């Protein structure tokens, strides 16, 4: 009996010792895992630093020429309204046209910035960065500066565009060509709710053959080209879509069959092409009377990316385009291109007056 008890006690001590060693080993594993997780978290935090301090550590391009060629791709990747993207792409092209030199100062906020390849990380967008403060401690001739008194700044090209009440600023820093953008100062508000709308002036008083109604008003038709049915409905409801004349502010009337009502029709494809009209009739047609033939059409900013065709009803005249002699036309017209509207958007209005200069 005594030997049996001794043997049992020895076995119990061995089992307890093994369990203790196992528990110690488990604590070591947990400690190592915790250290690894903490290290990875610190590395991730460092990688996602809210400040841009590693200037030229991961350039998006290695020359100005390369950066300009990559501009459309970079702009497309930004979280901007499509109209803003299109404006910047049209303005810059692939030669970075129209930029002005500025300095990016410490703490300037950037909405997004492109980063180039870094280690295994491919070029990617960084969000919500601010320009870091990189202290300068000595002058070029060796004099010391007080701590915090002087910091480096980065030179950049800048482009600015105001769209729907917001200022969008595009940057190209010279140090790394990392395309970036930010929101600029808020646009001053106006007590006039239509002040921010884009304006297209009209004057048909000297237009040959204008047909006047009983109120001495000329009738115009506005064909916006390329809008979907949803966009046409949005335009019709937009507070900025108005016509102003001597009698007040009016909402253009939307009619899809206005050409047939007025006794005319869209010209055949070859004739339309010959006079620079779209070959196919746009689906959206708006019409409005203009008292005394002089007034203004107002558009929301989002709609300026579409070609506008402005027709005014006139007495029938013989078409002068070869192969169509004998045909009669009952409108004169003007074309307003997206490019000229984008170019003049900072001024808020088209820099010419529509008067029906084009005819068949």
C-alpha cells in the first residue's frame, strides 16, 4: 500500500509541473502575439499619418512631363464632381496649361493626394492629409533660427474652379509631382438666389425675319444635347433653369415635339451636319417667349457640360446649302459649346450675345 501511494504522489507532482510549464509557454505565446499586434498597429498608424512629411519619398511622377501626361488619370481618381473633373482635364490637357505658382505652407489641408509606388504598395490615393511642418534650423550662411520660427514650404502649380458654390483647388507639388486637391475658401453668398447661375444673354432685335407674337415677344427653343430623360427632368426642376426678360423671371416650358408644333422639323442628317448641328434631333426641347427679343437664359452649373442649341423662330427662308435648294427653314440658331461655357464659368456668363447668327 505504501509503495502504491508514493507512486501516485510522484505522478501527481509530474502532472502539476507539466501543466505549470504549459501555462508559462501559453503566456509567452500570448505576450509575443500582443507585441506583434502592437508593432503592426504602430506601423499602420505611421503609414496613415495625417501629415504629408515624407516629401519625395514616393513620387507619383519623376518629371513634369510625366506628371502632365498622367493628369487625366490622376484627376479621374479624385473624389470630385464629374463636372469639376472635366473642367480640370479640359483646362490642363496633357501639358499642364494655365497653372499658377503657389507655396504649400504647413498645416494646409488637402482632401486627397496621389502617392507613387512605395515598397510593395502600388500608386494609391491618400485621404485627408495636411502639409507637414518641416523645421529649418539654420540659415544658408550658418546662423541659427529660433525653434519653430522657420519651416520649409513646397512649391506647386495651382488651378482653381468654382462649382455649385464650392471652390476646388488642384495642386501639382514640384517636389514629388503628387497630384493633390483641396477645397478653397467658401464662395460669398448673395441675397439673389439666381446670382450663382450661369447666364447666356440673348438679343434678337436685329435678327432678320424674327416672328413676333401679339405681345411683341420672340419665341426661342433650347435643345440641350445628350441629356438622359432623368437629366432632362432634373433640368426642368432646377431652380437655376430660368429665362429673364423685361416682363420678369419665367420657367421654360418643356416640349419634346416643339419642332412639329411650330410647323418645322429637324433637318436630315446630311443637312444638319453641313450646318454643324447634331445629326439626330436632341430629345429634350424647351421653349419660352422673350419680350422684345432681349433677355437671358440661366443654367445650373452641372448643365454646362452639354452642347446647347438655341433657335429663334423666323419667317421662312430658302435653304442655301448645296443639294437642299428649294427647302425652307423657319429658324435661325446659335451653338453654345461646353468648352466656351467652362472657360467663361469663373465670370458667370457667356462672353457673347446670341442673336441667331447661324442659318441654313
